[in-house]
C-alpha cells in the first residue's frame, strides 16, 4: 500500500502540508487532533505563530480541517516551524516526513526546577508499507523517539527533544500484522533509519536558516 504524498496548502496565510488518503489507514498519534489509535483518512501538519496559545488546539485543528475540506477522521499536527522546510526520508518502504524545530531542546528527565516551558516542535509523520499490530504501533512510537534523540545528540543538540514534539505513524488497515516495531524489527529498523535521516537533515536546514537570519 503506497503512502500518499503531501500537498502544500495555506490556511489564514500560513502553510499547511496535507496528506489525503484514498484508503483508510490504521494510525497511532500523539497529535492534538486525532491522537490515540484508530482509523484515519487524512493527516495535516500546520504552521502556527511562534507564540501560539490557543486554549483548545484540538478544536483549532478541527477548524483548519474543515477549512481544508477534510472529512472523516484525521490527524492534525501543529508547529511553529515553517512546514515548507519539511524533510522526507525513506528506507525499506518506510517514509518519514519531519519538520524540525529544535531551538529550545529539553532533557526529558530534567529536574523539576529546570522544566520551564519553551516553544519548539519536532513533528514526525511516518508511513509503514505493511500492517502493524497495535503493540507494534506503540513500540514504533518509542522507536521514533529513540531515533530522533540519536540524531539530536549526534548533531550536538543538548537535549532529547522539545516539550511539544508530536508523532503520527500510519500503516495499512488490513493484512497480517507485524508483531514488533522496535529498532531491530523489520519495519522498526527502517523506521529508525528514516527518522534519523530526516531529523538530521532537518537540523541542518534549521541551523542554516538561523545563521542567515
């Protein structure tokens, strides 16, 4: 099953990447809209203002979906990163599309006194060519986090991510499910490499933009 390609749109003069699915996909996500595990018909990754403070991000993402003409159930991700700087990497049939905003990294297990909130988002939209069991989907989320952290550390970023990182992983809704999604499983290994490559490239894009500004 071939993953859809993103199409660039604009909502309120801000760029939005939209993946419209011709068939329903099984997904797991931590996105503010369409999070959890379930069947999904679309995905979008939308740029919002840097000081975004909407009281209900899920409702706001729903308004965006309606404005884009998206119907059914879907996943809406939000980021202050310009999504036109999205980086896609593929490996073994797995595709990872990542927008990387890591100017405010944090350590996940930082002491309470160091847990101040700061905006910054790494959003990953990942597509598996084969069905994953629900357990494998959960495992795959951990694999994305591990690969992202590896890329950050190797690139000299002092942190494991940002406080608003979000992930969406989608796979076909039918077929014999793969039981594992860890970094040494068939799909998980390809997922890890693709996410690692996309985040690494995204960090280079972000650094170049900040150096030129």
